[in-house]
């Protein structure tokens, strides 16, 4: 039994396991007698739990190969120009692992993105402009899908596909050609049964680094965007972020197969 | 030597969690982990086998993190943004973040870096004040005062975020 005076500092000591066990009963009584301190203690505990919950998932994530591969490499190699070495190691791993491994690596960011936000910004602008059209939402309709895809592939300069989003309820409306600085960009427009529209934007950007999926939010719409295989991609729309991310994942898989496979 | 490497490898998930909580951006956080691992592996001899690998690696990461913060400040890359502007240009890394977890990450970023470290090491990573003091190279009393201030800052930011969320809902 202790008779010492408690203060706000003791809330932290108690919360962090730094308070001697024998002081705890007296501390609890002190809290009971001071509702403001009781509330404070409760709030700090809630915030801590929230912090832990938010961060807990990170422990479960697969460790990126550039990190998990490190200790397996001889020490001399580590002393070289490290970042470059690890990246080329990771690049080689793509060839070895292929499939899912390639998918994960392909989504990783090895450097500063050149113009990812730029791509996303243009995609959002184009989306906001054309998605609100009632009669002229697309240049070429989905009824001429083969022609549309062939034409846009030729103009943009890569082998494109119009990804199939029917699993998430979005059907192709059609597409159009857009200017992007001095290049050609493609926009595929999709619509769900309620008339909600999302669009996929693709532009060739040979100098670009690969990036992970990133989100850009602007007034009226948001876009998940990524750079990969010398192209910039963005899925834009005014739909919940998780829907948009699902669409971006679908687009990524289907376009990646088309670009690297050369056939669809 | 291989045992040491394995022990270090086993710490990667926790290093990633700590780095992500410090920096928020996934790629920047993994860069910090990678730099820390590189430094650790090149200085394996400095690690006394009695030491916990985790605390040793946290110490290395702390030094790199503080160096990085100083460099950024010197180059004046940190521009003060109003929260609304920051909200509009923010591009949360890779994974979809729920509104709630985004608020926590944003609130963490609003805490002064030195206080953020102290809070995370103790409240999330489970270090004692004495252990955190060794990692951060500061007296134990300072650990406690940093944590106390960090908690106040966290609370204020989370309250702010909740208020903004309410306002947005009302505006709709």
C-alpha cells in the first residue's frame, strides 16, 4: 500500500507497464476519484489500441524480395553499390519466379516515379469531362469493340485490351483517343447498371519507372494509377476506393498479360 | 555469422511495421528498412551476441531516420501544407487504406518525429522506457516526456480528423 500522490504522468507509466504492481491499486482508486484523469487514461488506451490495430496488418504482409533476399547474398556484394544491386537481383527474380511473383514485383516501386501523378491527373480530367456526357460519351462504341481496341492500340503504340470488368458489374461503353502532351492516350469508358461510370486511361511513357498502385484524389473523382512496362495507367471514377482498387487490379492483370504476351 | 543473419532476417516484419509507422509511405519505409539491413549486415561485428537483434536494428534505423529527417529539413523539402491541401494531393501507398487507418497514419505524421519514435517503440513495439532510451540515445525521463507529448498530439489530430469527417458528411 502506497500513499504517494499521483499525477498525469502516472497514466502513462500505468499504460506502458512501467508502474510497479504494488502501486496499481492506489492508482486505480486515484483514477476513480478523478473522473477527468479516468477519462484521459481511457482515451489514451483507446488511441493506443487503434494504433496497434492499424499497424498490425503490416506484420502479415509478405516481405518484398529486395529485403528478404538480402542476408542470403555474400557480404562482399552488399558493400558494392547496394540499391542498384538489389534491384537487379529483384529483376532477375521476376524471371525466375514469374507468375504471381512477377505480379507482386511488377507492382513495386524501384525509384521516384516520373509522371505517375501527371497521368492520373489527365485521367481524372478526361474522366470528369466525358463521363458526364449523355450522348457523346465515347467516340467508338462497344458494338465495334475489335475496331476500337485495334485502332487505339495502333495510335497509342502498345498492344491494348479493353479489360473485362463484368465481374464487378461494369460493362464497356466504348472508348476514345485523347491527346496527352505530344502523345496519344486511350480512354476506355465503362458503366454499371445504375449508370455509374469509370474509365481506364492508358498512355505510353517509355522513360517511366515502375510504380506501385497509388491513389490521386481530386474534386469529383479519384484515380488509382501505376506505371509499368513503359506505360502509364489510371483507373478513374467517382466510386468507393475499394471498388476502384479492385478495378485497377483487374486492369493491371489483363493489360499486363496483353502487353507482355502480345496477344489477348 | 549465419545465425546472426537469420536473426536479422526474422526481424524484417517488425522493422517494416516500425518504418511504415514512422514514414507512412510504403516505398520510403522499405527503403529505410533496406538501408538499415545493409548497414547492419556490413557491421555484424558491432553486434554483441547478448543484445536483442531487434533493439540493435531499431537503433540503426533510428540513426538513419534522424539523418534522413535532418537532410530533408536542410534541403527544405518539407513545405507546410494545410490539412485540406494535404488531403487533396495525398497518395496513400499501394494498399487501400480505410478512412479510419488513414486517419491514424496522418495523425502519426503530425507528431514531431522524435516523439513519434518514442511512442511507437513503447506503445506498439513493446519496448520498456529503459530499452527505448538506449535505442534513442536519450535519458529514460525524456522517453516518458516525449511519449506524454506524443499522446497529446495524437489525440488532438485524431479529434481533428473525426471533426473533419463529420463536417464532410454534413456537407453531403
